[in-house]
C-alpha cells in the first residue's frame, strides 16, 4: 500500500517534471529519426543516379572527351570535377609515351562520378597499351598475366550488417535513456533537495519506498521504450533500408515482440538506475554516471558480434542484442529461451532493489 | 511522551552524543538548547529513527524506536529544519501524501487533510505548487504534513528559523494549542526569545552531554542569573 502511495506521488511528480519528460521523449523521438535520416542518406549515395558533370581544366583533349562521353559522362564548364591533362597529351600518346592525368573533385560527395572517370580512363589506358604491344608483335596478355573476375553476391552485405546492428543497439539503448533523468531526480534529486529525510521519518519500510520509486521510473521506461520501438519501426517503414539490402520487419507484431523482449531488461536497468542514484551525491553526479551507463549497449553491441554474442547466452543485455535480430530481421540465430531470461533478469532486479532498500536505511544516505 | 536513555552516537572519531538522557513530557514544550555541533540534530534524528544510536534507546509512548520503529513513528510528527518539500507538488498534495504514508485513507484522510489545512490557514494557497511558496508558507505546509495524523508527540527542529514575525506568531499559537491538548512537544532552537516565551522545560546540551535541565527560571538561576543567553553561555563554558 505504501509502495503504491509512493508510486502515485512519484508518477504525478514525474509527469510535471519537464526536464525528465523531455529527456525521455527526446530519445524516443530523435533516436529513430536520426537512424531514418542516416539510412536514407546512405541509400541516396548508393543509388544509381546520373553522374555529375565534369570538365577539363587547362588543356582539352578531344580523344579523352570522346571516351568519357561514350562512358555516359557529360561535360559542363561549371562542373566541380576537373580532369587535368598535359598540353601535349595526344602527341605523347601518338609517340608511344606515357602521360599523367589528374582528376580533382570532392571524393565524399561525388565518389561515384570520380570512380567512373577513373575506371573509364584506366580502361582506355589498358586498351591503348594492348594496341601498342600488338603493334610491336607482343600479345597484350603478356602485360596482363592475371585476369581478375569478381562476382559479388551481395554488394551491401557488410554495410547492411552494420546498419542492422545499429538499429538493434538503438532499440536496446532505449530503456537506458528514457527514464534516466526521472530515476536521478527521484533518488539523488530527492536527497539534494532535502526531502528524503522527511520521507524516511514516516512509518514506511525502506523497501516500499524503493519499490514505489522504481515502479514510477519503470513505468516511464517501459512506456518510452515501447513508443521508441513501435514509433521507430513505423517511421523506418518509410526508409530506404531495402535499397541497402536490409529486410526489416516494421509491423506491429515485430514492434510488440521487440518491446516484450525488452521489458525485463527495462525493469532491471531502471532498478540499476535507482541504485546509481541512491549512491550518487547529487543529481548532476547521478546523471553523469547514468549517461555513461547508457552507452553499455553500444559498447557491447560493437565489441560482441556474431558467435561471441550467441555464446553470451543468458547474460542480460547480450541476450537482447542477439535475440532482437529474430523479430526484426527474421534471423534464425538461436538464442536462449525468453522465459529463462525473464526469470534471471527479474531475480537480478529484485536483488538490486533489496540492496537499494539497505542503502536507504543506511545513515550514510543522510550525510551532506 | 518521548524519553531518551543513555544515548551515545559516534561518527568516526567524533562523538556527537555521549551518554545523553532526557524526558519530554506530555502537555509541555521541552526545548533542546545547544550550540552548533552540540548534538541536538543527532539526538532529533535518533528520535525520528533516521539514525540508530550506538548505545541507549529512544522510546515514544512506550514504543522503542529501534525495536518497534513503525509503531513509534506512527505516534510522532517531525518537522525538519529544511522542510523538504517537493517543488512540483501542491500544498494539499503534500498534506494528502503524508496522510497516506501514515496509513490514512478514504473519508478519514479527507477529513484529516481539511483539518490540517484549516489549522495552518492554508486555504488560499492549497493548490499552489511548493516551488512558488514563501519561506513561511513552506513552513506551514511542512507543519500541516507533520500534524496530519494527529500525533501525540511532535518534534520540531528549529521551527522559527528564517520565519517572519507573522509566521512566528502563527506557529507560537499553534504550539500552545497543541500543548493545551496534551501533546508532547520537543523542539530545538537558537532563538532565546522564543525559547523563553514557549518552553516549559529546557534541556541544555553541550558536546553531546546533558549540561542542565529544568524550567527556564531554574536554568537562568543555575547559570548565574541575568538572562537566558548569559546563563546558557555560562553553563556551556563559552562565556569564560
């Protein structure tokens, strides 16, 4: 009963706390939006589009212009990609000598056009070289002992793998970010504004106080995580993930399954946030420690991949990072049974809350 | 009635309270008088069950705070020196929350909330958030929260500190009313005028030990006459 009273008070307080709500909602709103923008930007870069125009800077070469135009490139005096050839290019070529050609441009923004110019010039150079050898009675194969033929089965596989991993990390990070300010405020904040002492002087058990606070933070955590996942997937349905080779399940069923998978972790993470808050001297300290803690999924998600992640089995966080690829990517990677993970994470949550209750009963918590 | 017997508390190398005993009777205002670091706040925290004595015991209406914490605290109302209000809760929400923590519900809770709001004259500001209250209004809100369950024992840690003359007057009248109702009042204070005006008994504490105990006139006499301030300084050895 006391825990419920404290939960209701904390929840009302939380709904009026603009700082905590903004902090939680910012991740829910901006996290998926940032991924959507990145994905669409990457897809736009990868997409087959018409090449940017090019120009000769300095001397002109009708021969190269003909080759480049035939390869689908166009010339425009205002173009920013510039092909610089020596004045005597055609004379040197006719005499069987070599010539240096410079291609200048923004490799990050115009990579596909520059690569096209390079490959066209390399092919022209190779053809010309072969003709010169033939004219001297030497087969062109003498100069090319190896012919490499590459066939890519999926040119986006690595990029797709990284983006899929980022998506999973984004969702697993939600429980860490959503309730961070709320948990800090109802623990370290309470201590800082000196309202903890009057609260502890009531005939209420320390565990009831911890439970009430945890329930309030966890409610926000679960609601925010669900909103982040379901809203995020709805947003990503309009993304260009498919063009990058990622088949993401964006339906409500996938959203609800992912949310369900993250509920036990959210409860555990919120309990840990309450613990960190109770051990922090003030709100700022708590927020700093909790922000550091929030990056745990990102660190683990990039360090542990593939088999190492699968071997992590029942470890909290590692399980979620591995298991979320099931509902999101229809991956068949085996993971430990959900029921076991629920049992382990709930047991850990209870243990953390008991430790928090001991902390609340300790005299050290009242020291200034 | 609140009694403390052989209370001892150390924080590392510092002995805050050293074998201190006292008794605060029902229907009387007992004041703990002591300088900074004398052990007053530590004693009050032991009464409120916030810290445990290394030795000795505190008993409230027959319930030992260490052994029957909930029963003891349900008989006690405690006003803390910094009030500890929640900036985003209204005055009436504070009072209601405290009532619920004392186990009140339904009609009993509503009646108690209205009674506390009435007693402190909080009608005009009942729906205002604590963040916008003046110091006096904050004290009244905290006091309303303290008396919501009709405690038979009240502990007040420097209740008049920072209050304007109007708020002091309201508080003074309220404490006198509680005394007339037979409530045991134990407070700590630095304000000598308040102490003389309100106190039935004084307990002078210094370095965690009992220095003198008695009615204000007795303390003045034991301290060499004059006024309470001079007597207090004499008894604690500061005057020398």
